[in-house]
C-alpha cells in the first residue's frame, strides 16, 4: 500500500460530504424537537390528571362533610321529637292586651270553657 500513489478528492466530493453532514445535522434536530414536544405533552397530561384527582378528592371531602352535617341534623331532630313526646299537654291563652294564661291540661280540675255574656 505504501507503493500506491496518494489519491486526492475532487472539490465536488468535499462539497457533497459537507452537504450531507449539514443534512444529517438538520435531521438530528427534528427528533430533539419531537422529544421536547412529547415531554411537554406528557407534562401537560400529568398536570391534568393531578388536577382531576384533586377535584375528585375535594368533592369526596365535601360529600363527607355534608353527610356528617346531615347526621347531626337528624340527631338534633330526633332529640327535639323526644322532647316533644315527653312534654305535658298545655294550653296557652293570650289576649290582645298581653295577658297570658298557661294551663296544664293534666293537672286542671275543671276543663276550660268559653262563656258568652
């Protein structure tokens, strides 16, 4: 091989090689852009999924709070019903001058009657 003369490349060969190198660099940049876009799209999807999960969690918490409040109101209503059932029957009479008479019907000796004069 040392005996063979050294061959020189033509100017067209050098320019063709340089053109191909530039083309390869341009094609290498495109996948980077696509990878960047894919990464951005994935980040947007993750943010959207996290946001939806947070909204669902808030909705569950609100529903739990409403259930607790409903149970509390039902307990209060049952307590009021028990008090109403245990109360002794009474009659309250009041006139327009502010006079008020409260009668316990269990201990009344005579029933109340209305007399016209």
